[in-house]
C-alpha cells in the first residue's frame, strides 16, 4: 500500500511515457506531460537515477520570544524518509547522523542553530518572519540492504544529493552543488544536456552506473529536469524519469523497440 505523501515530500517524478493496460510503456503514444511535446527539442539536464530510498534532511525554523517579546530564531535538523511515516533503515540513519550532523548541515546552508536579532542583517533579514521556515536537502540513501544497493556499495551505505529547496523554491543546480560541497556530500552524476529523444535513445541502449562499485551494474536510468525549473500549466515543476527496465519489459512483452499495437489504459482517458 502506498504511503501518504507528506507536505514536504519530494515531488513525484513521473515516467515520461504513458502505459498500456499491462503497465508497459507506450513510447509512441505521447507523453505523460503534454508540455513535453512542445519542449521536445529543448535540452534538459540529465542525471543518473540511483536505485535507493528517498531521504530528506530538513531544517525547520522555530521563533523564540524572550520576556521582552524580542524574537530570535532556532533551526532544528531532522532526517526523514520519503514520507513522514517512512522508517529509515537503521544503518542509513546512523550514517546520516554521524556523517552529516546538525552543525555541519547548518553550516552548509549558511545559518546557525540560534540566530538573534542583532545577527539578522547578516542574512538580509529585518525580522524573524523574513527567515525561511524550512530548508530541505533531498537525496538518495543507497548501498547494502537498500533495493539492489550492494551493487553500489558492497559493505556500507551512502547518501547522494539531488536537490535543495528553501521553503517551496528549488534552488538552481549551481547553488545546490555548492551546498552539497560544503556539506561534504556527493551529488548525483551529471550525464550532460540532452533532448528528450536523445535521452530516450541513451537509456534504451542501456548504460553502466557511474558510481557503482560493481562496474558491470547497469544504471537504473535517467532523471531529467529543465535548467531553470520550468513548470506545467498546473504549476508542477517539470521533472521526469526514463528507466532502462521499462524498455526491457516492453521487449519481453512485444518483442520490439518499435511501434506495435498496445491495448490502451483507460486511466489516461479519464484525465
């Protein structure tokens, strides 16, 4: 049963293709996002998709008032899974707490545990209300005991960053990478800029993971997003995935990578 997505859960990354009644991708029947057809020849930033578990490092603001009614700010760090109800595997949680402790996380974001009014101007705030309510570092926990993670790390676990958000705004990749560097955390491997068709062909052929200890391990696929956070008309940031296994399953079912008759999925007709 799917877990209920919490307010700050990372946005769902859709597979680019619609699926037939057998849950097999339909590469010749349009895209999940109709906007992608219009953007088909645009270059997207492509990163390797890591097969692990979604992790959030959340930094949440609390306003503290003293006896004179003067407001200071306290920031608290917590480690969360894909949803608030998700349980982080014990070895991974211990790794996160040891490798990325609270002080290190706060420093990477350029903030302190307690920020008093006399220091607000250093952050370009005029009051406690100006300070962000939430910073979130999103990444993938991976390694031994997590999905097929032993191919990535045979005898341990790791955390790799793929996005940073301040309140509800995702930072540009350059700023995300700067924060990850200060945190001492790796960033998902950048595979270059690709059009949608270039990315489809790249994944269809299959490629080896660039971070796995097992050098023969095939990558799960690609995640693509626009360099400047373009959104759909419904306000969702455009980000999508293309998975190698989807093409493998289609070949096994229909014996081809080319066009063929596929039974429609009625769910798409209801949208």
